[in-house]
C-alpha cells in the first residue's frame, strides 16, 4: 500500500477530486493548509500587491493499493496542472498496514 500526499491549489481541488473519482479512488482526506513556497516576489492584482510567501493550498492524503499508484499520481498531475509557479507537490510513501475499524479488516481489504 502507498500513501500519496498532494499539496495543490485550492482552485484546482474540484478538478482533482473529479479525476480521482474517475479512476475509482473514492476515499481520501483533505484539509486547507498554509505553506511557504520558493517564490519570493509578490503579485499585483487589481492594483493591490499580495505577498506570495504564505500560500493557501489544499492538502490531500490518499491511501491506495500499489496497483493504483501510477493512475493516482497521473490523475493528480493532470488535474492540478496550470503551468504556473505554485502548482504544488506530490509525495509518496509506503504504508505498512491499514485497518477498517468497523469490520476489523486489514491490508488491502481495510482500505477498499
């Protein structure tokens, strides 16, 4: 099993959620986060300068079977892409075990 953590633009969340549902990844957790990015200069929008040092993003945590890894990563990459600085990051790590509390199933059955 793998854990995919993705930090994306909030504006791209609905696109990413739809892309994940299309590949049958129907369960994941998400929350709003603030982070610091590489870009140091501000942006001007409607005559007002905004700092880009503190960036509002959405953080997704997805635990999947190994065979869904490539499809999941590609879905997030395609749906979250704008081509601009700040599109986000994806991190992948191993999950040693997963349990469904209600049924006490574990492993692959515990996440599906």
